[in-house]
C-alpha cells in the first residue's frame, strides 16, 4: 500500500536556527498538508497546498513558516527561525482531495528546539 | 464552541467489554466524518469513515446523527490492542478539504 514518508524522524535544533522537514506524499494525491501536535495536545492544522500554492493556512502558520514542492515529489516545511514552542511532532499528509477522502499521514518528524 | 468536541477520557475497560465514544461538531454544513486512531507518539491512522446510514467494520460501528451534529464509535469485544486514543475528525467545508481534529478520547483496555 502506498504511504506518505517523512524525513528525518527526529530533528534537534537550537533556537533561532532554520529547519526543513521533508515529506514525500502518495504519488497520485493532489492535496498536501502539514499538521503539528505538541506533546499531550491535539493535532492542529498548519497549512494545505494544492496546485503548487497554499490553499489555506492557520494562524499558527506565520511568516516563520513556508512550504514548497520543489521537484514534483517532495513537499517541504521550512521554519525560518525556530522557537522553543515550535517543539512538536510535525505530520505531513496527502489526499485525493475529493472532500470525502480521508487524509493519509506520514509517521511524523519529532522536532526538538533547545 | 470548539469545532469538534470529545470526552478526553480515559475510558478504562476490561478485555471483552463494549465501549462507546461520542463526538459533537459545530459546523452543520460539514459533510465528511472519520474516526482515526492514534497510538502514543505515532501518526493518526484512519480507523473508519462515518456514513449517514451508519457503518460497521468488524467489532467497530460508527454512527452519524446530523440533526444533533453527533458522531459515535462503538467498540465491541475490546482487545488489549485497542488501547489507543480515538480521534473524531471532520472535513472542513472549504476548498482545502482539511481535517479538523477533536482532542481525542483515550481508551485503556486492561487484561
């Protein structure tokens, strides 16, 4: 069964550093997403991406965040200057985007900002 | 009012028990609903979609009540492996088809 893959599985970085989280969505999916989950809290929507542009973003997704699909397969999330409160699990997801199809999640990147 | 609300639990039940979780959603225009399962520090995994007519998958039964904006999940004959957090999920009514998650209900099945 095709799956969403994410790398790295764990990233440790110092406050103020830039990080790039990588994802390879399922190949025939058209909608891509980033979610995050702070330890002990619920899964929160960050951003959705369709047709090479952001289709929606949450208030969490401020100017420090950006997404890109540089080569037609990878989908990346960049955090420009990390803060302690960015420490969380970051999940990439993709879907066919029909409105009734569920999202398929990658196994996440645990980001630890020290 | 939260977009998707769930009782956080935990529900602590013996093996073999039947347990039910409820969820309410605030947007009456929502069209698609799901139950996801999340194990500790893992990604959410789709358990089942929820259809208007109700649907069953083995020991799991999901129901939707649009009038009350209420979704339920029933687990029969609980197994130790059912221990997890169950996430009620709604697809938002916008062009991005993003999922809106409830906070989850934690289930602990004891021997």
